[in-house]
C-alpha cells in the first residue's frame, strides 16, 4: 500500500526517472508507486510533458543550427559562382571590345597611298608581293616559286589610265597585255565582319593575348593551329602562321610613302627589259 514516505522519495527521483537515468529496480519501485499515487502520477505527467517539450525545443534548435550552417555554405557557394561568372564575363567582354576595335581600325585604314610587302611561304610555295598604290595608280610585282620549283613572275599596274599585265615562268614570257583589266590589291585584314564571329572568338579561352613582334605591340589571335599577329596601332595583320601547312606570311606596310615618280621608275624598269 501507499506509504507517504515513498511520495517524498519518488518526487526526489522523478526528474532522474523522466530523464531515463534511473536503474531498473528504481524504475519498478517508481512505476508501482505511480500506479497507486494520483498525486505523484500527476507530478510525473507534468514533468514528462515538460521534458518532451524541452526535447522538441532542443531538436528544433539543432535543426535551425544545421539549416543556418547549410544556408551559410550555399551563400558562400553562390558568391563564389557569381565572382567566377563576373570574371569570365569581364574577360569575354574585354576580348570582344578589343576584336571590334581592331576590326574598326582596319576598316578605317586609308589605303589610298601605301606600300605593302608580303612574303609568304608554305609547304608548297614561296611567294613575294610588292605592292605600291597612290590614288588610282598602282603597281604590283609578284614572284612565286611554285610546287615544281619554277619561278613565276607577275607584273601588273594601272598608271594614269593605262593598264598593263605581264607574266612569265622561268624567264619565259607567258603574257604581255597592255589593255588587260587589272584590279587594285585588297590587303588582307583580320576582319570577321560579323558580331557572332567576334563573340565566338571572345568566348573561347586563350584566343587573344598581348605580345610584341618586330618591336611592335601586337595582339596575337589564336584559333587552333592558326596564329594571327595584329598590329595594335593599325589593327592590321603583320604575320600569320598556320602550323598545319607550315604557312608563314609576313606583311609590312608603309603608309603615305608612295609617289607617282617612284611608280614611273618601277614601270620603266620592268618594261625596259
Ligand atoms: Zn506518492
């Protein structure tokens, strides 16, 4: 039967019992007492519901902590991704602007008076072109060693309305025409002429770098095995290299240097022979 002394003992033990820290023997003693004593049972029920609440609370607190940690990590990751994307965008936009700038410079070049020397060599041919232009007058002489090791020579000019075309192979005259239509030379320029082309080039990594060539500050445009050195000052190509066919082409420009007297002298030299 219920012993009032037990009540005091049980009340003392209840907190430990609720926390499930009491021994099996004690548990039996407490449980037997609780069955008989309404007062102690009430205390026990109050305590255990409080304890449950506390447990739930601490679980929730732990959950919140974990969420905060995860959230913090996600924020850091987001920040890193944003920084990477920004850096990538800045690089791409900068490249795109450079390519457009180079194109615009090349397009706006005044080709009304200039001398251009092109020296080209590939697996198959070597080729040299000297081109002089002053207004509508131009003079072009080309010497080419072809695949059969034969030397081809072409001269063409338009001077004060007169046109002339001459060609020979290994010193043997092939053609000598006074009235043949000749066209002024269009110098090679790096020109994509398309927005998408430049965006594409800008998007690819390592397609554009700054370098120098023949003491000139250059942009080096690289596409696979093709290298194009572009003069920063003029936007014009000064060297092309294509590793696939061992092609090397050098371009040297001299603007505003060509006079009609110079051209007359060149014409005299080549028609005197
Ligand atoms: Zn009791």
